[in-house]
C-alpha cells in the first residue's frame, strides 16, 4: 500500500483524538485498555502450547447471549461511508451500533481466509511440517492471485504458513494449508462449509480456501452480520489474535526453507490507534473488504465493510476509520 493512503487513515483516526504512538500494533501486544480480555502475548505458532491454546479457544461457538455491561448511546450514523454494506458492534457486550445491508449476501474476497485459519486452528498440530507443492505455482498464476513467494519443495510449519495467510493474504499459503489439511482442496472446502453450518452461518458459503473468484465472482459469499460472528470467534484464539495484530513477520532462513519477510496488508494496523486486526480482501466483484477490531479507551469495537469502491489503496480501511470514529465518539451509560 502506498504511504499517502496510510497517512490518510492516520489522519482520519486523529479526528477523534489519540496518537499513532499509542497504537497496539506490535506483535503480541496486549489489548491496551481492555479489561474484558486477557493480554494476547506472543504465542509461538509452531509450538504445542499454541496448538493447545488454539484448540481450547475454538472448540465451541461463541456464547449465544452477550454479557451484560454498559450500553452505548447510539445517536446518528457514520458519515461518508462508501461501502455497499457494513456493520459495527461493541465486542464486549455484543451491542449492535450500526448496520447497512447487514444481512445481505455479498462476495467477501480474502476475508475467506479467516475461515481457512479457523479450520486449521481447530485441527491443531501447528508445528506440522508442510511441503509446498509444485502445483501452487500454476494455481496462483492461473488466477493472478496474491502470493507470499513460497518456493515449491521448501518446508514450512502450519503455524508459519498461517502468518503468510493472514498477513499478506497469501493464496499460495491457503493452497498449501488446504492441500495438507483437507487433504486436498475439495475436502478442505467441505470442512469450511461444515464449520460455517455448525456456527449457524446460514448465509455463508465457500468455494475456495482463499476467496478467489471461482467458479464465479460471487460463488464465495457471506453477510456483514455473519462475518462479525466469524471474526469474534476467530479472535478468541490466542494464536490467531497474535498473528493479525503483527505489523510484520520475519522468518529467518532455516532447515528446509529460505528467508521470508511478510508485512500486514491491513491498512489499519500501525496507523489507526488501537487497531488489532483482522483481515482484508479485494476482488473486482467484492470491492475492498475489511473485517476489523479496534481497542480504545476501554472500549472494543468490531466491524465489517464490504464493497468499498476501488478508488485506491486503503479504501476499505478509510471507510472503517470513518465508522470507528463515529463509534468511539458515542457516549456510554454508567
């Protein structure tokens, strides 16, 4: 993403106060000012402890009823939002603050990779070595897909591939993970849809592990409301939460693989104070999409924008920043 777009997002954030230096953007930083959740900490993605923690966090759907807590007084609505659909909620209490087309099915592009990560995390064994298949080159070339530059024949752990999947939105990482954990793409996609059904996401469907537009531009779809639920569940995993909060991930050259450096494609991370995730997406049909979560002043807001117009890099993040500015400006009952 070009620097001016990031600076615009930072400027939007500053309209409601805060500073760039106060952003929880580094790898493993805690939920600053949020007493409702434990600190994320740095969890080694390839460790047995990480796998166990992830399995506990994703073993069951989120509670059906939201915990009691202070209510936010909703007045007006966010202005200047160009996304075709979106939603915003208080992640602590579950209170819905704003919705536009919240139950409308739309293509979701690479937000799909949140479900891919969830299926892998539920399966566990993040230290599992995965050999990058030769077929991955033809796969990413055919679809002009985003890539982490994975080299066929090299071996990375599942945990390392999750960083590529979630940070640079790498379709080669999604392909490698799906091939290993399916095993094979058809079996893995079936697991994605079975998980969606288990979670009650009745207006969500997957035809790929990465959100690429096949067999049609709209074959993989969801709604803002259901993506909100998926994001809340994924953020219960310490491994997932720590990864999507990283500004970058450096993987030194090691046994069986070369050196990799991956930056976070989420334009809010490091530029919107308190941003801690979650996932970007873009295709021609889907437009710019962003599933996001931000902590500020003891309040945690989670939201989605789908179909922000492709006016330039950061379009989804700019819409998200406008929605978040409005949400954080609302007063809260005592």
